[in-house]
């Protein structure tokens, strides 16, 4: 008998408690995540994993990734070098699955034939809460049958699976329609070089080096970089210095960053040099709401470095602001001032081909 | 007697003041026009706050002197409070508030885009052009900073039917010129080049947002399309094709604008057009807009004088006079704040 619970802020505790209970009994749960709906079972329980494999029609020997709480939990279940740890702390939590040599502490059927395990720290409040409280890793595989597309809503999932299969599910946690984020990017860290096994939404080539194939992806990369900066909670203004040719996607990335704060009316400020926006106080992301102003500048038309000093841009450094500066490489002398007073990141977007952009990030 | 207004506009790089009597301009002073006669409404950046600060007193004095007006004759002071550059707007507002307090005059706040919308009705000191208001109108505001389609229902009543979601039309033209190797300002360069090939649309660049179903504009992708086209060409080829590239780009922008305006005409049933903003000085666009109006049995009004297409305070004064007439003055002048992303909708009564 499948139970369905609707996830909402108010019912958070009820839903998480019910999920813990089902997982504890070796049950199978459909649960939302930062990407698609996932299939959760206790990753330390043999019978539960068998049930999952039966449900997915998963051929044996094909690995199944696992949600963990934090870096410490990664180290508990996999071998990790210090260098890898520093790379991962710049990426996680986020839409990435990392493949590492397993310490064989979890159910062995979750590992690949080579004895590696895929681990994931999702950037999703409810999964984080769940694992925090449950205290054990749970599987993170997408809620679909082997070989078919992942699902963004419960309706579409139930429509696809045969009734018999559906009966195997013990609990469905319905968070409505999820935003159409792609499944995670899978990064293999077991070899000499980093290797991408599956490209997700954020196409990541190596540390601080991303590839965008659409305006939408450029926005996502911007949001991802911003999210990492916000999580450091430096209580300083945040400044993005953007460099890139006309048409590279600087305004698109700015739009992504603005949307993160709930600002949806970004237009090019080229004519007036910069526009200022109020950051709404009701955003879901509590820390983001501690910023007051969003400033979108474009130095394209500014010819003379001396003018910056009268532009007034640096006055925003004295209040909680997020500042994006297109053609920011023209900042000249002011650049040092920004670096001193703000958490500053330098982003360069380059055309690789008509469809591809390379995004480089430097602090 | 029509209201006598001193108006101030510092929305971007221009420091401007004017004295108007109702719709008649008694004086209009624009600082940069005195120094350099530039053809296009884009920014030669001198946007600095200090620049406005240094010029504004002189510009106001000049406007008062040229109009032969004493401050006690004024009925009100009008000032632009948005949209525009925050620090630039602040200078105009602060000076307007100070003068209103010092001279004991009411203060009226005006949306810069209202000014552009009313600019076809701004008259010289003799009362020309004599055209009268015959609401409703469909307004197209097209410049380096804006591209908007506005339903102008009655005095001070606006609805935005469509606007750009990224770059303004004038900005796109300017950036295209830059890609073709021309300096600033780029719009007039494209216009001249296009004339040499009779405005041929050889390359048929994508018409942005043509199938979006709404009345919004987007010119960012068009810019990218030109970039890719130019990149694939050798220098020689580019030189050979430059007039065709310029013309085709301009056609893509203007045909999109005309098509969207036509769609708005069909949807609203309004065939009386107003066109304002820096790009509206383009003769080819004017011809296209006239043909469009004629096709639907309507007409189109442009600003009668060239400077009225660009940033100026005369159009702000004309709106200020109407607002003052209706008693729409700021009660607490201390509280008047700049709104950098002010929309016409926020100023509609």
C-alpha cells in the first residue's frame, strides 16, 4: 500500500518523520531533490537495496549513487585525498555526483564492478534535513525505470510505471512540479585525471572551469557560483567582475544571479551605466535576504578610467550589496578597492563556438 | 494662463533645464549640446555625478535667463525622478527640492519616459506644432536605453503593452556598428551605410521575438547573430559587404519594431501613433512608421524638433505643467527619492 504525503514548509516535520520511519523499516520512498525525483532506500540495508534494484530493473554491477550529509560522511564511506577534498568543498553541496574508491561500508550492490561508489551532497533543504536526522546515507538514484527519462512530477512518474511496480513504493513525498533541472553531473575522481561521466545542468570541466551550451545554462552557472559565495557568509558585499565579448552571455549570467534573489526585470544597463534594484526581503533563501541592493553595471560605454571615481559604484561597497559589473576588466584602479572591501570573483566568458561558451572563475 | 514651469532632467549623462509655459518651450538648455553637437542620443560617458554637480546651477540659470523669467513668476518646479542612473538622478532631485523650498514653489515629479511620450506635443514659443490631443494613442519609445510600446489612454494614463527584455533597440544598433568596426555613435553610421544600398535586407537576420506571441522585444540574440556572421567573413569580404550587413541589421531591428507596433494596433484598434526617443530621428524608421500608419488609415506624430528626441528638460516641463494643473504635486518634498528602474505604469494616474 503506497502512502502519499504532500511536502510543504508547514508539514516538514511530519513528512520527514514519516520518511525516516519508512526508511528504517527497509522501505522504498520517492522523494524530491535539487534535480529530479529520487528513489530513496537505506544504503546500509541489504533488503532495501534489493527492493530498489528490483523496482528499477537495474542490471547488477551498475552502480547506484548515494546521498550523504557532508564531507565527513563522504570520508566515512570513500577514500579521498586532501586535494580532492578541496575540489569537492568548492563544488558541494550541488548538482554533482562524485565517484570515489569505496571503503565498502555500504551495501556492496551499490558499488560499481570496480569497487567505486557515487556520492552526492544535494543542494536541497529537505534531503539535507532528512539525512541529518536519519544519520545514515540513503540512495539517490532517479525515480524512473532503467533506460527511461527522469521525472519532475509525481503524476508523470505514476503514469509511466506499471501498477505492479507502483505497489513496491511504500511512500511518495510529493513536492509538486520540480523545476526542470537536469540530473546531476557525474564526476569520476578515481583516475589520474578528473573525468566527467555524465553532463548535467552545470557542465564542469575542471575546477572553476565550466562549459555552457545555452543561455539557460549560463544563468545556472551564475547562480551556482553565487550560491557558493553566499554560503561562505562573509557579511561583505559580493562583487562579480565579468569579462567577455559582445554576445558572450554576460547579461544572461547576470539575469541568473538576479533571479536567484527574486529580481526578474533585468535589462541591459549599457545606456545609463548601471541600474540599482531592491532585493526582496521575502526570498526563500534566508541569507540572500540579508542583502539590500542588487546593482547591475555595464562599463561598455565608459571610455575613461578617471570617470569611475565619480560614478558612485564604490558607495555600494559600504552597504550589503551584490554588484555585477559587465566589462569589469575596465575597472582599473578601482579594482583593488573592490577586492579589499568585497568578496570579489572574476568571471571570464569566452566563445568557443556558436553554441558553446567557456566560463572561467577566479577569485 | 498656462502653468509656468522650471524643469530639470539629469536622468543620465545630460544636465538639462528648461522653462515651459504649458506646452510651449520658453527655453531649453542641454549642457552637452553646447559643447559638442552630437547626432545621436547615446552616451558619451561623462555620467559622473561631479559633472552634473558642476553644471547644474549654470544650466538652470541659463534656462531662466533665456526664458526671461523671474523665479517668483514660476508656478512649479518639475524634476525627473526615474528611470535612469541613481547618482545622476539624485543631483537633479536635490537641486529641484532646494529651489522649491527656497522659492516656496510646489514640486512635481516626472517620469523621464512620460516626457518622451509627450515629446510630439511639445511646442516652440510660437505654439507650433499646433496638433491637439486626441486620445487614445499607441506610443513607441525607442532609444539607446529603452524600447517600449505604450497604450496612452488619456493624460497621464499609461499601460505598457510591450518592452525589451534585454537590450534597447538603439543599443543594439550601436553595438552592431561597433562590431562592424565603427566608433561611437553607431546608429547614424548604420543609417548612412544602409542608404547606400537602398536599405536592402540581403542577410535576413533572425527577427527576434517575432513568434513570441506578445509585444515584447529582444535584441540580444540578433546582436549575436551578426557577430557570428561577421566572424566567418574575411576582412576583405567584410569590407565588401559592410553596407549590406549594416542595412540588414537595421532592417531586422526596424521590421521587428514595425511588426510589433502593427500587432499592437490590431490588438488595441488604435491607429494613432506617437514615436519618440533617439532612434526616432532615423529617417528610414520614420518612413516605415508613416507607411504603417497609412496602411491602417491612421497617422503618426514625431517630435517636431530634433532635440526633443534626446534627453531634454522641455518635455519634462510639459508633463510637469499637466501634473501641476491637476494638482499632482509632491506633498513632502524631503521624501522624494530617485527610482532608477521606474516604470511608466508606476507613474500612471
